[in-house]
C-alpha cells in the first residue's frame, strides 16, 4: 500500500519531484501539509482544504491523546472518519509539544513524564505507547517519540538527546513490527543533533541503519539563526537515503520552503498560514501585507489579484480590513483560507519548475519579488 518513487530530478539543483502512495491516496511531492493539530486546521473546513487542493494534512498524536481521547476517536471510526478527511494524514508523535512544556516534563530512558497542559494530569509516554496511540488514530504516516532540545544547546546535551532519540526509535520500530503495521501505516525516523554537523550525520546514519520508510528532520526552527538551519537541511539531506521520502518538520516561510526543497526535501508543514492569517497578515504575489493597516481602508483591490482562491475572487482589501477592525471572525477565516491556498499553490508552482529544470530561476524570481514588495 505504500511506495515512494522519484519522478523527476532537477538538473541544476537537488530539488526533486516524487509520488508517495498511501492507503488514502497518492501525494505529489514536494508537498506542503496544512497543520490540523487537534484534528482541525484552524478556521478551515475539510471541504475548503479540498478546494485548496490540499493533498495531505498533519495532526498531533499528543493533543488527540489528551483531548478528546483515544476511545472517542476509535469509537467513531478512526481519525479520518472523526474529522471527515479521507485523504492522507500524517501524525506527529508530540515530542516537540512535550519539549515545549518546559518545567512540566521530565525525560527518562524509558520515555517522558509530563503534565497535561489542559488539566495538569500526569502522563508517561514511552516509544511503544506513542506507536500504539497512532495505531488507534489510523493515520497514514506516523512518527516515533523523539527528544527535541532547545537552542542553544551544548554538544554534550545534543549528543545525549540524539542517543535517546535513536534508542527510542529502535523501540518504536520494534513495536511497529510487533503490531504488524507496515501495510496500513508508514513509520518515519526523526533526525536530531541540534546545529552540530557531526551529530546530524551520526543521527542520520543510525536511523538509516534501522531502515525506516522515510525520514524526518526535527529540532530545527527552535530559535537558531536561519543560516544554521539551512546548513542543517543540507547536511541531513546529504546523509539520508536518496530513494526515500524526506520531511523537514515545522518549516516555514516561503524562503525556508525554497531552501528546504533545494536541499532535497520532499515534505514540510507549518502553522504559519493560519497563525499569520488570524493576525491579518496575508502572503500574496505582491508580497506579505497586513490588511489591518490604515492604507487599506478604502482599497478596492482584491487581496491578491493574481490568486484564484475564494477570498481573492470576492473580497476587497478594504472589506477585509473592516472585518478585522470590527472583530468579525469572517476576516481571520478569509485571510487564513487565502494563506493556505497560497502555500499550496506555491508548492504546486515549485513542482512545475522542477519538472521543467528551472527551479533555481523560479526561486530567485519569486523571492526577489516577494521580499521587495512585502508590506509588514
């Protein structure tokens, strides 16, 4: 039921197109995955996601385990039925969410103990339990528990986290095999190592030896300088198998997406489209703009004249500004919807540029225009 085939390699970069097959459909890569952390992309319905041509979305096992709970989702037929989304779903294990709890968690060799951010109840997640949780959810692509650390981190701290991540990856793979999930769910490994080249290479080597279906790169976009993040993209991609899907977690802005794809990344996700949308910031072909700004008070132009989304076909910038300044929820929905469409369309355009061996030219042209015209 699972396969991954590279369909075109750009002649002038490491960017590539591929086809990822899952039980719930095929995914053309590179692909942007909208984030549905709690089984919902904030303010956006599944029907609207389909209208935006979303191919695959991401949910979070940690959040769904805490609320509504596995019994509810299992009784209602699994995550796909629960949220009425019949295309592929990737679930993150929750390692990053546990990391973000700071003083409410404690790492041990066997797993991680934490307090719920909802009600303070105590829980203990093991690598095995995380696989069991995602089996119940029924997502197509699943992630093992990993140890994500903050930036900056010493080499020693990063090495300890890496070793723990590898140890947990082995336990996760054993549980995955024990539950016989290979026909229904694909398990990725997660490369750690902070911003240290030798550790990223070590992590990639150890995980490759375990032979996962695909590989993710975690522990980035946690405060490190952009150039270091990009360097780690490149190091990890050069250290991972070329014939397997590769996923950078939590990326990002348009310039980050181009850099990741140019390094050979196939999959990425980020909350930026809806987070920025809820604050009135829109990503457009004319740069990034903030619709709350006074300059748009009487602007009769569409949000993005070059966009075919529902928002841009129907509403002026003046109207969108009015909605935000009147605290009308429709405003944040419409801008979030546009941003989701923008990121998915951008990735579609990147795929076409790769197929035509003009990725580098398209990257330079887009980013030069986007950065010059942005109005933040």
